[in-house]
């Protein structure tokens, strides 16, 4: 049988005392801080060298049977921990486990150059491009005229960095991604197939045909943004398309021209945001949400998946449905439709009996 390939090897082993510090937790009094963990695993699959976690009491029965070396959990769940399993106490177990896994598997945090560090001989770098020390560029990647790439950034195979593009330090540009007409901050991750800075969809429509409107704006992506595979962010038409600091965008999202997305927003897969819309800070859009053009979604608002947003949304609102409306109104409308449908079925059945 062929040897099993592990795509991510742990960086090193950690003592529980080290791990508690890394994951912002506290080792339970009496547990051995010198005990070593080498990997992370779910409750049911964890072994004697594994760290695991419990965030949802629904899985407490799995915790009672786990064979893990240690578990991260909240104090209220200590009663479910079996004998012999050490505990790292945390009020946010999932966050703590994420920090632990980042320490164990740093290579899983962002796309990495397949051919290792440095500029590969198969890369195509224009003579006027500027690369700071520590930049890695894979074979087939193209870096255009006057592009600038900061320290320790990674450009993976067959990615294309257009003329004049600026990419900050510590960034990762996935395989096959294209970046044009864009200024990108530090510690940005663009996964494979991302398209940044293509034409916005702009046409002056008329009975004689549709006249293309030149799209002369840019895309500005601020620090610590992550954009999932095959997502498209169009450049502005006459203003900039902006993605704010810390925003996280899933795969297969469409962001139109002139859209402004605030800081620390979360946008889930298959969302479409039409041109010139604004998402203020901390907005959350569930999967497959459609956002109309030229509207504003206020700070901290949350939109349920599969919703259609046709007008402005107040700050802090929780909306859902098509068209999107406050969740309590949406639930009330659904309940009314169910009652009406049930009444119609009852009426139909009575008529049949008669």
C-alpha cells in the first residue's frame, strides 16, 4: 500500500504550558504543563498526542470518550472531561483552538510557494518591477512593469501581477490569481483564481445598443484582508472599489465596481454585491445574499443567507428574506403563509369530502 501523504506536518511539538500561553488559555490547576502535544484533532479522532476542544455542549458525550492528551474547554464543561485528559481553560474555546492550530500548522494559514523560498528561474519579472528582500515567486508567475512587492510576500505559480500594482509585506497571492489596477496592503491573502481589478460592468444602455463605459478606477485592499478562491473584485468606474481592513471574503463572491466594504466585514460564499453599494464596518452577509446597487448596509448589520437586499439597512439590524426585512417580520410573514396554506388545504379537503 502506498504511503499516506500528509499535506500539513506540525511545525514542532509543544508542552501544554507553552500551548496554554499561545492560545490565551490557562492550564487547569494540577495538570502537568510539561506534557507534550504534537497535533490537533476533533474529539472523536484525538489520540494520546493530540489537543482537542469543546465549544458546544452538544458534543459533551464525545468529550467524555475522547482519548486526547488535552482539551480546551470552558470552566462550565469541566464535568465532562474524562480522567487523564489535561485541560486548558478558555472562555472562547474555538478561538483558542484556532490559535493552537495556527502554531502547530503555520503552513496551512495561507498559500505557499510550491518551489520554496526565493524567485524561481521560471518566473517572469519585468526589469522595472521592485521586489523587497524575502519575496518568493513561483514558476509561471508574471510580475509586470513598475509593480512593487513587499518583504516576505509570496506569488504562487501562474499568478499575474499587473503593471503598477503595489502589494504590501507578508502577503500571499494564490496560484492562478490575477491582480491589476490595485493597491494592496500588508498581510493580505488572495486565494487561487481570485480576480482583482478587472473591468467593472458598466454600460450606457440604449435602444441602439449598449455603449461601454471605461472603468478607470482602482481597487484598494487594506491590511489583513482574506479573499477566497475564484472571487472577483471589479475596479471602480470613476471612483475606487475598497475592501476595508480585516474583512474576510469567502469563495465565489462577486463585488461590483465602486463598492465600498468597511472594516472586519464577513462575506460568505456566492454573495453578489452590485455596484456603488456600501457596507459599513462589521457587516455580515450570509451565503448567496444579493445586494442591490447604490444602497448602504449599516454598521454591524447581519443579513441571513439567500436574502435579497433591495434598500438601505439600518446599523445593527438583522434582516432576512426576499426582499430582505427585519427578521421578526420575515418570520411572521412565513408563519402567516403557512397558516394560509394550511387553511387552504383544510378547505380543499372539506370540499372533497362533501
